[in-house]
C-alpha cells in the first residue's frame, strides 16, 4: 500500500523484519448438541412466531452449520402443532425437503458428502413468487455454498405458524452438533450463499435482511434458550439439549485486514488491506523471494525499481 521509510535497511547489515496479519474475528468456542430427544421452538409464547421473523407469505433463507452422524430436522407447523407446512430432514447424506400439506418434495440424493464427520454448511432458500390458487414458489438446497437441487414447492406459511429446530412438529429427530443458525427474510442469491460458506470459514452474517442469528452457546451457555444475537426471536429448548465445545473455528468479521510491518523490532507502518488473512498468508508462503504481481506506480508496472525479486541473503524465516 505504501513504501517503507527506513534509510538504514540498505546499509549491507543484517536487519530483522516481521509482518503481522490481523483480521477481525469473533470467538466461536461453543456449539449445540442435540441427541434425538431435544428440539427448540422459536418465539415460544408469541401470538405470531413466524410473523415476528418476517417469514410469512414471502421469501426466506435458513442457514446453519452441522457436524452430524445422523440427522437434522427443522419444520414449520400451524399454531397448534397439528399440521406441518414445511419439513426438512437430513439423514446421513440425504436431504429431503417436504411440503407436508401436499405431495411435493425436493430430494437431494446421497452425493452431498455431509455425513463424513466434518463441519458442513447447509442453506435452505425459499423464493416466494406466487399467490392465490397457483403458486410458483421455488426452493433451493445448498451444501457448502454449492447448489444441490431445486424445485417448485408451494408453501402457505402464516404469521401464526411455528418454527422448530430439531423436530418434525413436536417429534424430536436430530442427532449431532449444530452451530450458527441464521434466518434471513429474503431469498439469498447463489453468490450470497457462497459468501455464507466462505470457503469453509464461518463468518459473521451481515445485511439488512437478517431476522435471527443463534450463536448456539457463544452468547449464553444456558441450553434452555438459544439467544437471538440479532433481535429478540429467542428459541426455547425442549428435552435436554446441551451446549458443548465447538471445533468449527472463530468467525471472520467482514471488513479489512490490518498488516503491521516491524523492522529491527520497531513498528514501521500499518497497511489496511481488503484481503482476508487466508488469502495473504497463502500468497506469502507461495512466493517467498518474489511477488506474485509486480506492483504498479500510477497504474504502470515498475519492474525497474527492483520489485518482484529478491537479491540478498535471508535467514530464520518463520511463520506463527
């Protein structure tokens, strides 16, 4: 971003350099464990639980991370839990999305690879584009940022309906680890879903369409309630859910990367970059002794300035 200003570095003596890369992060030390007998009800006690989430009669997206050896289920039912509007069942490597009031379903076969003991991101995107007697609503299923399947799925979701995590209506059916459950009141685009996955590194959600964000233990370790870190759409636990240690990793916060340069133990300058830590570290490791791209001055590449190559001696190169 700018040149180094220290005259003594060209005096033919040994000098020590250090680059520090810092990306804004949020701790993500906990996650949710469901054991087949537990589930959550969102906005329990509200007269309009789905309405509070702005999911009734419009598009929405639900995303979560899971590390599961069996299944994850979510459902939307009517106010007395007798009729289910929508059911999402993940069993092994298969994802099944049901319109439980009709006969339409979307099925993703067992090529998703989600039952491998690793963390995966799942996103269910519902695009509302109909009304009256004929619906042209469409549902998209993503795994790790990639579209797996899509199809028409007529849904008639009312403000008084209820959203459940971990159950089909009041029947528990989830077994595994879950984290960072997020709800948007719009249909996320393919690019936005890819950004949620973020190459396998979870990140803090952003944008005006967020309606709920459940940190699954990082806001509160009390498993009886999943705290909504965005608003007040808390989820009440049924059974004995647990908050346990997570291996999903810290959350990246969208923003700039700060790079600090030190010469001979003294801070020389700070450069703010739009890249991520992973991108910069990868470039450094891959091109020690040269630059992947020759820097330009006033829009013109300047190889005559000596950029892009190393001429001298290097010793004790270390990464932390």
